[in-house]
């Protein structure tokens, strides 16, 4: 497992982080798309950056009183290795939706929350499941 992927599985805990959203975009002169998942953890924003092996999938929300659309949080995640250098990252959010990302390369960036201007919602362009 590559170092950054191993770091995600062994030493990064995103449980209860506030889910900000997901976005993807094609990368010119690249074999695939780039995807970013953003979460807020304490005073930081953690950006999970993937080079995709295929289009991510979002599950329909699970039913139940334990799930809520109010301020969606990261509940659980699991990273698996499949064949030929493709990995999967499965994430369960507190709104009952699951996000499954299949990727070939991964990196993670942590920046101060102060570097984001969250007072301007018109500047936030993310697709939330």
C-alpha cells in the first residue's frame, strides 16, 4: 500500500469530522479525473485528493432515526486494496449516505480552517451526496 494511503488507514481519524462536500473534475493530459473530499476536523480542513480509477458512487440514504441531514458528519470509513493497484475508500456519513471512491493515487492535505472564507456560501462549489 502506498505511504499516503497507509497513513490514511493507520493514523488518520476523521470520525465526527464535519463533511463539507465532494467534487471532481477532469485533469488535462491525465488518464483520469481528480476528486476531492473536504472535511472539517477541529481547527483544520482535511482535503482527501484522489486520482480516480472510476466514477465514485453514492448510495441511497439508509433509513433510520440515527441518520440526519443536519450538519453531516463523517461516521466510518474503510480502505481496501483490489487488484492491479486500484484501491477503494468507502465512507459512511451521518445522513445515511455512503460514498465509495475507487482510486489509483491518493494524497491528503491539511490546512487551517482560517484559510477558508466560509462566510461566502456562493464561493463554495461542492456536490454533496
